């Protein structure tokens, strides 16, 4: 146990929201009626733990929502935010500026994949994705190729909830309620081929050829109409799909051959999740644009950032006069978020957090791949991430995994359910003992859920 975990439960307020005050909050991506009838509430957090209002300690196996990479309430980040709030709470970044935003952007380029040297700040992953898509359109237009308006996403991809992100996303359940998505979007097939890849540790050997589907889409639509391809280098929200060996390299080659921009959505994989600062570095493939959020501030203040290559940035900025890109958010480069981001980068350096997932990867994989108990049909892993896929109950997709998630919470570990997959993505500050506890509890629950 680290000092950060030593929260005295006696100091907890122990006030749960009473049943008659649970209606107003329309909860995101939540079964509202089900939740409000039996809420799961979190009250405090420190290090790798949450505490419930009744003082129960819960091991965080999901880094909150893939974002608290350095552990909860890290004093360095808490202090940076508190200090900044008393110095400069807000400053506009439209035609004005403040030092922290320049400092953070500069510091981010120092850890970025080679060539990604310009940073556009947003407030979330969804905003980063829509920003990157708009930058891609503006780039082609600035170069006299305004007919390049199509985007290519991928089946099972998740790119947030903006209209752009929903359109290029490929999770069917996230699209079907919203008929009017962007026109001119097509999708690559998912990289997931369980018959060839099940129980792969790290990158599956099979599937590089699935990137060749992009050639088919180029032939169908003509390259002159395609602006960009967007993929998660490792798909997270759909249930952890690790890219096949050689797949991303081929995607990069095909994009280059046809003048198509390649966007990596690193909202989950950024900031150390797969053993390097970014998945682009882990897999050795550099995109033209990279979307990030979550871990950039350790989840403590909402922030996102789009990393752009010099070529993309310069094409737009050099071609423009006056305001070169008519895009931005009131809170782009918010001072509190910048303070948190700078503190996060400093502690990642001091604590070696970007290397941590790679150091633990062997132990992690041994632990999670031993979860092949009855009912488990696939286990996927890389860095400090794992997806454990369960056989669905007949006619009730997701029901078994949902029960595993709720039972785990009752027994003191937080895991994430997505469809029939249990996703694990703990803080990078996890120790081997934490891995043993998380996997041990999950195993017991998996064995008890029919
Ligand atoms: N892109 C990816 C790959 C994500 O995983 C997510 C969220 O999980 C998003 C975009 C959206 O981020 P946000 O919820 O911050 O808008």
C-alpha cells in the first residue's frame, strides 16, 4: 500500500444521495432507471482506491474511465490546480493568451511521436475527434483539394459522441438512435477475427491484410474524395482489440500512397497506457493527427488535445490570412487544465509512468491470461489493458458481463463492462499485489456467475 492509499474511512462524510433526490441527474451512458433503483455511489478516492459513502474500499481496476493513470488525488496535481485557481482562474485564448497554455503545448511536443509538433487544445476526447476531422477538411481545402470530404472510420471504433465522432464510430448501439449522421463516411472492417486470434498475448499475428480493405474503399470512392482515415491504434471502448502485427504499418502506407491523412485516436492509449507515452510510439507508426484527452490531466480537469504534424499545421496557417482556422472552444487551454497537465507531465517523468505498463506487462499478462475459466471465450491484452470476453447468455447480450461488473463492485473491485467483455485498465501506479487482488476477485466472481 502506498501513502496515497492511506485514507482514513472515519473521515468520510457517509452521506448517500437519498432516493427522492436522484431524478434530476440524467446520467450519461447509464441505464438510468436501473441505476437509480440500486445506485453504485463513489464518495472519495486516493491512489488506486475509491471509497463508497458507507466507507467500503474499492480497488480501481479501470483508472476511473481510462483516465486516472497516475492514481487518484495525486498531491502534485491537486496542489497545482488549487494554486492556479487562486492566481489565474480563466483567461481567453481567442486573440489573447496565457503562459501555461504555451508551456504545456511545448512540453507535450517533447513527448509526442516524431513530427507531431503542433497542439490544439480541447476539453474532451469527443471535441478532440471533431477538431481533428475539421482540421483534416481544412488541410485539404487549403491545398486546393476541397473535394476531399470523406472520412473512413472502422467497424467497432469509438470516437466519442460528437456528430463527427459518432459518424466515424462503428459501435452499432451508439449510432442507431441518431439517424442524421455525417454523409460521406465509410468504414473499414473490424480487426477482430476470433477464430484466428483468440487468447493472443499482445498483438495478434493474424490480420495485417485487413488494412488492405482501405484499397477497396479508395477504389470505390476515389482517393480524391477522401480526407482522412481515423482509427484507435488499440480499440478500447468496444472491448479491447489489439492491432494485428503489421496492420497499422500497412494502413500508414496506403494513406501515404493516396494523399489521405491518418488520424490515430489516442484518447485511451495516450499517456502511458500501452507502455510508451503514446501507442504510435509503441507500434512504431506515426499518424498525421492524433487525438488525446483523459490522461492528459490525469482526469482531474477536463482537457483534450489534438497533436498535428508540422505539414498539416503549416498548410492551414501559411495559406490563411487573419484567423487561419475558424475553430476553438471557450475553454481551449484553460489555466486549471494546463496546470494539471504540466503537473501530470512532471510526475510522469519523475515516477517513470510512461514506462510502467511495459515493466508490468509480463506479470499482467500472466495474471489475466490465467482467467480462462468456464464461460470465458477470449482474453486480449497489451500494456496495462485487458479484455476478458464472456460467452453471451442466449438472447441476452451483455447480461452476464453486467452481472460480473456489479458483483465485482460488491466484492470491492471496479471493472468495466462493455458488451460481453470485461475491460481492465488500472492506474499505472498499480503494484503486482494490486494486480493479484484485482484478478483474484475477478476470478472468484467469474467462477460464480453462470
Ligand atoms: N475517443 C476514444 C478512443 C475514446 O475512448 C473516448 C472515450 O472513451 C473518446 C474518444 C471520447 O472521449 P470523451 O468521453 O472525453 O468525449
